[in-house]
C-alpha cells in the first residue's frame, strides 16, 4: 500500500512540475505583450501581427465586452439549470419545457448577436486583410460549427445537383 501512495505522489509531483514549466514557458512567450494588457489576448497580437496601437484598442474592446459576455453566460447557465430540472421530472414535453426551450433560444440569439457585433468591431480595429481573416476564423469557431448533412447522417454519400457536396 505504501508503494502505491509513493507512486501516486511522484506522479502528482511530476504533473505539477510539468504544468509549472509549461505555464512559465507560455508566460515568457507572452512577454512581448505590453504590461497591463490581457494575457489571454497575447495570441491575437502574434497571430494577426497587430501593432501596439491596434492591440491596445482591441484590448479595450475586449474589456468592454467582457461584462456583457459574462452576463449572457450567467443567463444561459440559469436557463440550462432550469431546463435540466424540468427535464428531470417528466418523460414528455410540457408547456414549461417548451417555454424554457424558447427562452433558451432567445438568450442564445441575444448572445450570438452580441458576440458577432463584438467580432465585427474587433475586425475593424485590424488591417483589412487581417480583420477578414479574424472574422472568418472567429465565425467558424463560434457561430458556424461543423455540421453534417442529412445524407452524411443517414450514411449515404450521394450528392444532389446544386448542393455542392
């Protein structure tokens, strides 16, 4: 039994050490970001080759958007909890579940609209080509998730004229 605890302890220490090394390596790589700027945006400055002025403007936009984003997340969490509770007590769609689903859809539309407005605003703070690339990337990651066609889900690979499959 002591051997098991020794192995587990060594594993935990090794994991903590690996985490610490990777954390400090990432922080060192982000060192090119001016002091006081959000570290979570460091990738944006590098990836889109932003000037300090462009990065400062985007950091301001990010800071202004965060409270709205957090409020939307809070609302989504609340409706998800409510919906989860309703689903746990029945085996059919009730009027309350329909109402909660409709409310969840409205909240998600509000959230996605605010997010898209933020993406557009950030993209306008970048050089045009970089702004377009940013928009395409952000939309693909957040608003336009990969989906499967009905044919793919059914297991067929037939293509229909005009669909471009």
